[in-house]
C-alpha cells in the first residue's frame, strides 16, 4: 500500500503535474493549495512526507514547516523557486529535511522522496509500545516493567508484542496462533498456554499485576488494570 504524501503547492500546474506523477508511482497524494489547508490536512490524515512550497498565499512556508514539526514525526521536503543559499539554510534549520529548487525534474523529486521515506520508516521502527506499566522498545527488543528489565525469548516477545498492540481487545487462541505461528495448532495444543504462563511469571516477577487475563473458552485479553 502506498505511503501518504501531502503536496502543499499553490500553483495549479505544478500541483497537477506532481500529483499525477506520484499517483502513477503508487503514492497516495493529498493536495493543499494553502498553508492553512495543509496544516488541517496533516492533522486529520497524518502523511509520511510533506512536499512544501515556500511561497504560499497565506502562511510563510517556513511557518508551515515549524507547525508541522510540532505534530507527529513527518519528513518535510521543501520546494522553492528561491535558490538563495540563505533561504536553503533557513529552510533546513526551520525543520525541513531536504529541499529542491524549481524548476526540477520529476525523477529528482522522486529520488529525494525515496530517501526521505526510507529515513522516516527507519525512525518509526524505533517504535515504543506502552500499556500500563509495560514498555516495549520494538526495534531494540527490550521490555521493561517500570524500571525493571524483563528478559524474554524471541517467541515470548512476539506474543507479548501482539497482546500490547491489541491491548484491551479479546484475542482468540486461533488469532494468536495464526499471527505468531502462522497456523492453528488445534484445540488440543497447550503451546500458547505455556507462553502465556511464562510471560505472566516474568512480568509479575518484575512487579506487574496479572495483566494477561484468560477469557474462558475464547482466548486472552491484555489489560493495563487487573
Ligand atoms: Ca508558490
């Protein structure tokens, strides 16, 4: 599925040219012709990347970049007709990740977009999951309960990650088997029970309450309140 790009550009011809090109490349593109429309769009449907023209009819592009930076992490690629070095420096210091001066070749824009999206994906991989006292650093594969580090095996980690991503939702045994092992071991298997028991012991030894609860005849639910 294509990543979402917000194009902020008030010149209709450039907007339509860039939009068509990016849609053809498989991206989901939203176009805003003003700074205010861009900020509203970014709030409602957070993009992975913003292509931002500096010369907008309402807000200064640098101001738009600064306000975007106050929200969720997003890569910002500035488009500008101004090619003064001072402006480029101001753009980068003001929270832009890269810039491109007009006129530009579409391939050049596309190459810059690829670089920025790769970087922001790597940043997102340092994702933290926090439910109640449990904090999981997905990339570092670390789990803590409060300040206490909890050592888990690879499969225990995967089962706990699934529970954290679906906290407060009942997961059936079949769902857990499907997601973790790729198939259902069948009703007779107690593999999952073994993992759940191990996770409970380890989390509780680190000071947590009983967080993984059994829903009899169905499966499990991870609750931050016992
Ligand atoms: Ca403009």
